[in-house]
C-alpha cells in the first residue's frame, strides 16, 4: 500500500487506536471487550514503560493499524510478547505484514531480543498465516484460553527464535504490491 508509514504511536493516536480496538472483528481476535472506554485506553497509554513499544500504521493522516511489543524482565529479558490489529476495512492489503516487519526489525536489530512470542486464537487463519510466514512456529495449544462471544476458545502459543546472523532486511521481502516499512525513508 503506497504512502503507508509505520511510526511510533503518540498520545494523539489513542482515540484512533481505541476505535480500531472496538471493531467487532478486532474484539473477536484479541482480548479486548466491547465496553472498552477511551479513558481506559488513555490510561494504558500513560502507563506504558520503556519496555513497551507501540507502532501505528498511518496513511494520509488515518490510523489503519496498531502493533505492540512488550519486552519481559529479569531472566526473560531476551523475550517479548507482541500483538497486531488492523482496521477491518483495510485488512488483506499488507498492513499487518508491514507492522510485523517493524516489530521484528526492532526486536532483531535494535533491542536485541532472542525470542518473540504471541497468542493467537485457534481458527484465526489470517493471523496464523501472517506469523508463520515470518518464522513463528506453533509451540502448543492453550486450552479454553479466553471467553469469546459466549464460549471458551483455545489459543495457539506461537514463538520465533531470532535466526542466527541474519537481519530482518534479509528475511523479510514484501510481496508484490505490499507495503514496505514506511519509516525507513524518513530516518535521519
Ligand atoms: C491478523 C491481521 C493483523 C492481519 O493483518 P492484515 O493487514 O490483514 O495482513 P496482511 O494483509 O499483511 O496479510 C498477511 C497474510 O495473511 C493472509 N490472510 C489475510 N486474510 C486471510 C484469511 N482470511 N485467511 C487466510 N489468510 C489470510 C494474507 O493472505 C497474507 O498472507 P499472503 O501474503 O500469503 O497472502 C488482521 O487480520 C487483524 O487485525 N485481525 C484481527 C485482530 C487479530 O486477530 N490480531 C492478531 C492477534 S495476535
């Protein structure tokens, strides 16, 4: 997608991120709840630490997606947990791929994480495919992981070990017509 920029989120982005988080398909694919308030989201933004990394995907001043990475502490300092959500109307256009590439680049090449991990609901084909394409493997099933639309759903625990000696630019090649990392051109 042309003109897509992946950049760190700011306080002014919180309302747009909240609107995405409330979309029914996003609620269904994540741990959000329909009653999520803007003020809760703002408070969570204020509580972010240096170990929380938050990117948004922006095109023509519209926030289309969000991705976060939380780095663990102490003996799990080498590992981080991530999640991605793309506005329903803009899915399937490479935005999730661009956001994931930004997180992997940050993890591999700038903060030196060894292991990336995430949970994805069983049956979430789009997310599972996205992560598998970027080196994540299913490590197990978390049974009855979350209460979702009136039923317990399982989640897959997926993880990726940083490939030895490679940079993300060598492992990530955007498909034809898919967005690259918009932030790379604007670096000083
Ligand atoms: C998962 C999600 C982030 C993917 O974002 P996206 O912008 O649609 O992803 P992309 O366009 O970059 O596509 C990524 C891959 O998923 C595949 N995909 C997209 N929709 C799919 C579907 N319904 N079934 C199977 N694969 C699908 C794409 O084909 C693509 O693979 P390809 O390059 O081989 O074609 C997005 O669907 C989303 O926000 N879902 C709701 C929230 C969620 O589930 N988040 C993940 C929780 S960790």
